[in-house]
C-alpha cells in the first residue's frame, strides 16, 4: 500500500488529474498523463470496472493512485467534487448523461472549479444519432472508413487492427491532446472547459492524408490496391520458410534498389514501374522470402537501408536489439511493458509505481489533496460491500 506520492520529474509534474474509473481509452489516456508526471487519482468503484483482469497486472493503471468511492452512495458525489476542486483535469468515459445523473457532470464540476478541464471520452461523441447507443472500437472505425481500407485483399474482408486505431489512436491520444490544449488555455485565460473526445472524430482525423490522396487521384477507394495498404509488392508482409514473416517498406527508389539487391531478385526489379507486372514482382519476392527462415533474412537486411524488418510477436519485441538499446520496453514486478513515451531531454517521464490497486492510496490522497472525506467515504463503501 502506498503511503506517499513519489514525485516524478516528468513535464506534467504538479498537474493534478481525477480519473473516474472506466475501461479502455480513458484509463490509457490517464496513464499517459501519469507517465509524464501528473498526479493521477483514479476514483475506483465498488466491485471494479468489470474487465476481469487482475488489478495488479492492469498496466494502464501504473503511475496512478487509487481511491474507492461509490458515486451512487450518500456523500459519494460530494467527495469527488472535493477532489475536483483541487484538480486541473478530470477524465470520464461514461455514456452521455451518466456523469450528470451521478452528480459529477460538467456543470457541477465547473461550478466547483471554474478552471477545470473536463475531458469526456466516448466512442460516438456527446451528441448525434448514435450517442446514446453501445459500441466498441470495431464499430467506430467501421463508419469512419478506416477499417474498410485496412487489409491486403480487395475481395476479402477488412483486417481488424486489434483496438489500436480506434480506442487508443483515435480515442486516448486525441483526449490527451485535447485536455493538455485546454489546460494551456485555462492557465493563460483563467477558464476551464469541456473536451468532447469522440473516437469517431479522432479516427476520421487520422485519415486526413488518405483523404487528400483520394481527392488527388492517388488513392483508390478500396483496399488492397494502394501504395500503403498491401496492394504494392514492395510495401507489404511476406512469409518465410519457417512460418515467420518479414515486413517490407522499400518505397523510395534508392531503398528499393537496396532491397532487391539484398533479396536477390534484381532481375524482377524493373517491374516496379509497371503496375501490370506487379503480380509478377510480388510472386518473385514471395518465392524468395519463402526460401529462408526469418532469422536469416533478418541478418541479411540488418543495418541496411532496404527498409525491411522482422515481424515480431509481443513477447519477442522487447528483445529486439534496437528496442533493447533504447530501453523502449522496461520491466517492473516481473512484468515486461512499454516504457513511458515520448522522451524529454530535461523532464523525462518515469515508471514510478506499478498498477494502482483499487482503494490502496486513499489515506495518502486524503492527506496530500486535503480531502479527509475520502477515508470516511471508503469506509462506508467497504461496509456496504461487506
């Protein structure tokens, strides 16, 4: 159990964040703020968020502190508003209207703290025909056009990119950009505001370059036939003799020349300039890659400008020489995990603590934030659970 808050040296040191517990993109956004030095207090609910993951291994709760408050119990909302009064940012990921019904919506919070940045993380946004309906990453990226353009086969279904494109790229990262921009405004002008971070908005925004290429005639509105979607034989993934894979991104002329030389398919190289011959080029490249195992091809291309890399698994990635040299991954309590990013020359982020266990930091936060009601609220919550 934590009894003191270990101050970090990140660029957000001194920034206080209240996170109303949820799952997915909200907790990840709060983790990013915590990695960068913010004092993030996660308000956990009785019974947990329903993910079914061991809290001690939920890495999205690292570098945070946790208090236990039942927002549906007497005194619960008032306790959260006591925290809000002392916070710079609040993050919540409820469906539209839920925070208001619980008594911790934007009006209540900004009345208590006019300088507060109130960050709202949803899939569909705070308004629109779908705002009140349930959803998941795959649906959000489906309607934005992002899912439809991912995958190498124009006649097959799109490839599901886990939940990275919607939840975390279109969601978490846009929420973080939003709350930090609003925090800058609050500090410069004295007034807080609400940030509506919708995954559909962020994901659509991510496709801006592709829309530009589409308008210019440089992108076809179907997958598997374009330069960057697997349609190009020198930008794609190939199987090796041992069932592994190599990723090829030899787009520019000089990199392509190095690629075909090292792969040993120089006789097929001229097919690059003739789209009608791309199937011929793809077969030559595929056949050659299938002649040797992944590790041998990795050694062939190592250190070159051919833009070829082995496709590693999650467990393999931390051992890649480049990532190991940079410390891209780190380990704490026996759990390998990505290190804080990005990097700062003067105020580096740090992995200060492991995942916050629900309610474990109540006494410390009550003291540090001067909110004594937290301890009595947690005691009531625990009595109710018992």
